[in-house]
């Protein structure tokens, strides 16, 4: 994934970037995922994979369940690499959004993670949007997640997978939390969970941190660029779209144009695109850390 930055004063920055795919490999299947959201369309067995914008390292845990317990269903929660359900009011890491099974040729032998992601993660991202109540979740510290049967479970005949959602820590790993996050992004929820970054988005992949703590970047808006089945747009096409949209998005987010805040953007590479990361993210960026969100700051001094 690549990223460019454009200062409101016109200076241009260029940097490289990548996407984090969130996955836990355990014991489990892939037919159309079953969802508890009545309005959601079944995802099918097309390309679906985990999500987290702006960092290329994939979070993966190769933990197998013993196969003696149940596998969490949509609306239930799991903890760590164990697919057995736990009460969502108790500590957990992932909330399950959809359930499915691997079938056809994919069920013959254990799948490698790239196959799983390309087959399932785009639908997991769709399920995450429905479950969280907003398709803007890439602007937040909430992410789509994927769990599926490990090799030991596969040998026992298990073929399940589970889509889920998780809250990410500063290393883009699923953090332990309590309470459901279903529909949490409705209303002003995106701002409540907004992704603020310790690092400068024009220089490094964002490192999530609370927006009321020192940070150098804030995710401002998403720009859709097509479907994962479409060809990946060129670098020039991403850059042209970013120049057209990101500066104005940052100005509207701030409430005024300023010469002490820059604009940056990050977009997916081919692999991330095929996994359902079909937008790019506009960020604001500051030269020095700020101690609070800059949303609506207008012309007031930056909160240093």
C-alpha cells in the first residue's frame, strides 16, 4: 500500500504504507456466512478478509481448539485464540458477526491464510459494517476480524470460519474489552472510536492511540475506489482522487483552513485490495504532537 501527504499550503509528501489483516487461526468452515442481522445479505464464498487500514503486518495466532467445546455464533464473543463463546460482558477480544463453512474444492485440504483471506475477508468487512452500524469503521480503532479452523481441527473434519469485530491496540492487535460493540458506530460513534495516530501518517503506518492523548495524526474521511473484484487503481488514480477530496475533508473536519496542519492519505496495495480494502483514508497531520482531537478546532491554538 502506498501513501502520499499534501500540506494545506501545497507541500507534497510521499511515503509507503500497508494494511493490517486481522486473523486468528483456530479449529472450524466456508459457505455463505450466517448473520444475526436481519437486513444483512449473506456474504457468499467470494473474496473476504480481515481489516485494519494503514499497517501491513498481519495479526495471526496459530492456536487450535481441542474440538470438545462449541464454536461461538454471531452475537457471541470469544477470547484470544479459543473459539468457544464467552459472555460479552466478560473480558473478550472478538465479537462474532457471522458464521460460515468452507466447502467445495476449498474443503479438501487445510487452506493457507492467503486463500482464506481472499475467499472470506471481503464479506467479513461487509458484516463488520452492518454489525457496527457504519461502513466508516476504517476511520476507527474497530476492525473486522477472522477466525477459522486450524490444521488439527481440519484433520478432524471441521471446516468452520467466523467473521468478527475487535478493538485494536497501539500495535494493531485485538485488545481485551468488556461489553458489546454492536451498533456502537451509529450517531457520533465514529468520533468516539476515531483512529488517532502516534506516528505521522505521511511517514509511517498509523499507531493507534486515544485522541485525548498526544498524537500526530487523525483519520478524517474514507474515499471509496471500487470493488475488490475490480482492478486495483493506479497510483496516479489514487493520488488524483486524494488531491480532489482529502484537503477539503480536512478543512471541513477542522472547521477552517490552517497552515499548521497538513493532509496525508494512505491507500491499499494489491493484496489488501483483494481482501476488501477498497477505499483510501484521508488524515490530518501535525508537525508536533497535539493533546486532543482537532475536530472543530477552527482557528483556535492547537492543543499542545
